């Protein structure tokens, strides 16, 4: 007589954490890593006048992350690379080439500039990441359009961690 065996299959459920859009300073976010919308890494960092997130990083941890990213060579548009966070409380900084050689962003470059740090975060088992509004500011897109493009791409991403899109606001501007 054949004995019937029961098999129990446990389906792994994917818990999707919706991205949050927050106003504030990127470096103040309580996340594992932050993303830095970096240049193409062609011009030596010490010849550039840091702006936005790069300026804040330099103020808080001096030049260590910039020296590290320089050693990795040129960054193709939208490629991401991980460096240490220097003196910041984060586990690392994911630098992504968010602007073209003409210092401009397009919808496609923003989409790819969101995809690549999320892929790297997934590979590194990062639980949470904060990303500035890529393409706004120096890149030439409006903040609203940049956030809209970013949210669309994050929603389609297989990344399973928490994502915060940070719209830069100083304390006085956020009040």
C-alpha cells in the first residue's frame, strides 16, 4: 500500500516597502547608506567646487570618500560605486554618475541613476538607502519632475529595502 505524503510549501512573500519622499538633509537620514549624485569622475575631485550633497559630505567627513571614488576611475553615466562613509554614521556612500559630461540630466539618465544604486544596494544586502533628487539642481530638471521619475523607477525596482527620496531643505526652509 502506498503511503501518501503531504508536502508543505512555504511561499516566500515579498514585502514591499513603499518609498518615502521626505524633506530635509540627506546626511541626517537614519539609513544604512546614502546615495551621492556624483559627476562622471573624469575631472579630479580637487579641481571641482562641491555642490549639493557632495558639499555636505566634504563638510562632514572631509575628503576620504572622494579619494576612494577617484581611485575607481571614470564613471559611465548612471553607473554606481560604493565607498566608505568617512566620518558619517552610515555604512557607506553609493556614488552615482547622475549628470552627463555637459552637467545635464535627462529622464533616461535619472531612471538609470536610480536603478544602479538600488541594484548595488540589493547586491550588498543594504536594508535602507536615502537618495537625493537626482537631476534637479545642477542637472536642470525641476525637483517635482525628478521626484516623479525617481518614484516610477523605484516602484519597478526589485530592491526590497526601504528607500527614501530626499528633497533638500534646510531646517529653516522646512518649517
